[in-house]
C-alpha cells in the first residue's frame, strides 16, 4: 500500500502540476479537463484508463460531452499518495495529446 503524503508534500506536488487543486472536505485532488469535443475527451479517458489499469489505481471521474472532471485519492491510504501525483502528471500529459 502507498503511504499518504503530508499536506506539505501535496502542496509541493500541486505546484508542479497544471491546474490541480485540493478538494474541499476530502484528502483528494481534482481537475476539470475540457476538450474540443467528445471524441477527444473519450480518447483522453481511454489513455487514462489504460494507465490506471497498469497502476491498479483508478480515478473517480465524471464525463459530459467534452468535459472530464477527475478526482484522485488513494482510498486504501485514506488520502493523497504518490500514486495520485503520478496519475495526475500522466493525465496532464495525456490531455495534451
């Protein structure tokens, strides 16, 4: 199991990520991705789903047309871990493809 990051470690990681923020009332991070159309949004979700399976670490997400809202937390650890930071970085890269 991954270790939960300290609040300071999460803040440091958020400074390096693009547009991610803490979720009010939860030890989680979130970001809303907006694409040109549904096809691009679905392509992003497909890339992220493959990464999630490889990591055995799955996001909470919600999709409507060209918008994908993502929340990351490690349920087993009770908060944000290095797995969430890795997934957030991957999603930032995948959203630019």
